[in-house]
């Protein structure tokens, strides 16, 4: 019985790459997240997924991002970078609920 490694940074890199490749199309982002959910363990990495969908990258305790401004470890397709209006935020919320 071998334990599976917990690798949130590998998970982050996979999710961020897919979000960035989907571009500005929220439907494409939703499809990517849906398809990836069958391969990646969203329950195991729920905190990391939440950080990415809200803040654009993993967060350290205290709320600072863990990306060292490396664009391959962060995405602008998240709530923090959404337009500051009700419809934009609602659209991101609908994507994250799947």
C-alpha cells in the first residue's frame, strides 16, 4: 500500500496552464475544469484550486501569493482580476461551481 504524494505545486501548474491556454473564454475555462476534474483530485487539492480560482495562484498563510511573479505559475482568469461589476463576478462564480 503506497501513499500518493501530495504535490500542490504540480496541481497548480497544471490548472494554471490550462486556464491560461483557454484564454478569455469562460466557457472554454469551464470545459477545461470539467475535463480536468476527471484526471485530477479536486477534493485533495481543494484549497489550492480555490486559491487559483479566486486569487490566480497558490496562497501562503497570511494571504500572499506563492508565484514569485512567475507568469507560468499564475493566471489572470480569476475573481481578483475580473472586472469589478456584478455580472463579471457572477460569471466567475458560475464557472467555479461547474
